[in-house]
C-alpha cells in the first residue's frame, strides 16, 4: 500500500469520525412484512455495504443438557446450503469479493456480510447470505467434524485455569439460568444433526431476526436487501417470557490447579441492556476498575502492594442481567491478601463513591473516546446491531455523551448500592497451588 493511499485512508477515517461525532447516526427503522425488524444507516464515505442479521438464537436458547448447540448450528451455516457445498460457498464468496462472518454469544447468533455496493456484487453477495441463512444443509460429515473439533478444544480448555475459572464462575453466579450453562465435552458430544436442524427451524425465524445495514445504499436499496434476507423465513412461534433466576449466595470456591498464578473472579449478576442505571454504573466502573492504570483497584492492588500486574472490573449487560465481575491473577501464596484488598476497595467505593476529581477524569475519558466507537462502517454496524437487537432508543448514540456528562457522584453511589451487594458476591479462585508449594519449601518466586 502506497504512502499516499495510507494518508488518504487515515484522513478519510478522521473525517468520518469527526462528522459522526458531530452529527450522530441517523438510524432509520422499519419492520418487514413477516415481522423482522430492520435498522439502517446510510453512509456514502466508502463504496461498501455492511449487513448483519442477528437472531435470538444464542446459547440461552439451547435446551438443558445441549449447551454448545447454538454455536455448532451457527458454525455450520456455511458448510453447505441450497445447491452449494462448502467449497462452492467459499469460491462464490471469493469471486464476489465478499466477506462473510459472524458468531454467537449467549443472547444472539449473528451472520454478517461486507460487500461492495455496486449492484452486481451486492446482489450476488446478499443472495449468497440469504442462501446460508435460509437453506443450510448441515451435512452429517461436517457436523461430526465440527463436533470433534469442538470437543478437542474443550478437552484442552479443561486443563487451562482461565477456562476453568470462566466455567465455574458462570455456574456459581447463574446457578439456575442458561447463562450458567457453558458447553462441555458431554453436552457437545450428545448433539446430533437432528438437534441442529430443529434448533435452526425453531430459532432462525422472522420474529427473532434483526437486520442491520450500514453503508453506501439508499433506503429503497436497503429495503430490498432486508426483504431478500427475510422473505423466506418462517414467521416463528411466540417467544416465551424469561423467568428470572435466583440470586446467588455469597460463597468462595477454590479449585486446585498446579499453576503458580491464582486466577481469580469475583462477582454477581449485574444489569441487563437498557437498565436506567447503565450510565452511572459505566462511569462508576471506569473509576473502580474499568479505567486501566487510573482505576482504584489498580492503584490499591497493583501500584501500592504489587499483588497483580492487572486487575479490572466490568459490567456485561445482556438480555437478562449479565455479570458484574472483578478479575485478577496473583501468586497463589498472596491470593488471600489480594482478595482482602479487593474487598476493602469495593466496600469503600460502595460507601463513599467517587471523588469529584475521579468523576471529572472518567467523564472526560469516556466522552473523548466516544468517536472511536464510530470511526468505520463496521463499528457503526456493531452499534446499530446492539441498538436494534436489545431495543435501545434510536437516539442512544446521539445522547450518549450528554448522558455521561450528566452523571453525578450521588447517582453512582445509589446505582452501585442497588446492583452490587457484598452479601451476594461469588468468589472463585483457580490454581496458585504451584506457588504455594514453592513457598512452603522456601522457594517462592520474588
């Protein structure tokens, strides 16, 4: 790539970010005839169209005992569809210059497309995407291949302290909810092709679909794209209401592992998308543990005592309340001391909240970094998909900075007290046994 092209590209991104920051995103939305919701932003900066179709087909939709079904279903959409086999799909995508991606989490399964906006390439790429979504074949050989690959990965992860920590933490924080059920060797091993076909039939439906489109097309062209992607979908059965799970009990779980480092997670259910306390909690968490080297947890745990290189906290809003989590790694021999400091720091924050200086610095950082969330079509698509998929206000991005600016210290204190309770805090510690053994022999690392 030439220097001149690089310089042009950088200038274009800077211009796009500046215009977006000043004007926000003009999000248009409508509903297709069979009930799918569509969210569209016209952006003429580049001759590209980005499309994402999100389905309410994430991990929480898998039946009990079938964890991993959502991920396996999504991963096999391009293993054969319509009259195209796996190789033909890859070749067709390459011929069109299209990029097909996506993924799955606990709430959503996503299929994404990036294509040139010229009509021939756009129409071909959208047609290919529609075929993958509407007519997957789930070939038996591909199902077994991907199951074997997934099982091998799970067996490997079952030896890693970070993976063990994630599994035990989720199960303890969400003891009777789907958020606590992560894939296992047994659950993936039990999956059949019929399970995938049934899951796709049940969840890849119009009433569960949200189409997000950002790029170099008109409203009429965007409507045609959305219709091409959704017209063949079944309407879908009514989506059952979610039954709220019980809150966890305060507990500490220790899992033996020969690692020298103790891997630690502390937390509880936090908030769901759209919670009115989101902005006070976001600003407050930046001060507590989300602001990297300027956070309180880093100051107390790392800078003052040297217990950990990195310590952090975050809220992960989901369709239902996702986790509030504090995480760190430390020597096994000093894990209890580190936990004590974390608890004291959290208690002090809950009692007194932030200082005015901390509040001012956090707001400035969050506001000044906002434009970077929207400096490309793909980033805009991600934001639009979240707004559409979780029912956030269409002006969410337009009002973001004003709502951050309006947060007060008292709002942070009240929001944290509503959503963070030490009496419901789960602590999971995995490993550190190697360091404890070395310390007992007088050979702990300095």
